[in-house]
C-alpha cells in the first residue's frame, strides 16, 4: 500500500575549495515490497522545471532515477563503481560514482538512508559526497 510521506534529501560535496551542501524537502509517496523501499517525489529547479525522482532502496543498494529538467539513473552499491549519463538543459556529463557505504536504518514510521561515495565528472575526481535520505510517514491529524 502506498503511503504519503515527507522526503528530506541532504547532500554534501566535500571539495578542495569549499563544501557544497544541498537540501530538498518534498511530499512524496512510499511503497515497500519485501526488503525493497520505493520512493517517489518531484522537485523544481530555479527555472521551475520539474524533475520526477524515483528511488529504490534495498539493504545493500540505492538506485536513483531522475526524469525531467535533469535526467539520469545512478546506482550505488557498496564497494562498486557505476557510471551514469547526467543530462541537464546545458548538456551532458558522465558521472562516475564509487560507493563507500550504503546504510539503511528502519524505525517505526521512518526510514533513513546514508550514502557515502566518491564522485567523478568526465573521468576527473570532483569530490567526496554524502547523501542522506530521510523518509517520514505523514501523520493524520
């Protein structure tokens, strides 16, 4: 059964010059099938273009699919490197993500996911990244 949730995504790119934090808080939907969590939400960029986000979380992996203003499919599996084409209105980039860890914590009415990975853009190391996803069930009230 799908549930209405609040999804908070906090990202941090640790770079030489300065850290770049990002945070998105959005209403979305959540569905669980066996050991797999499915999240869906939309976010708007500065120009108002919507990107639909779908996230699939298993105990050992995270898959993120973005469609709209930004289009990509990123896969994170601990100890593995995956590549993704990252399409923006300004052009395409090739991303390489080497996943250091995927940690999934489940509590009553809440799920937290912590991703740690190294990011390459067009075969050049750019930053160490942290991505934290928090999913809280909307309470009727």
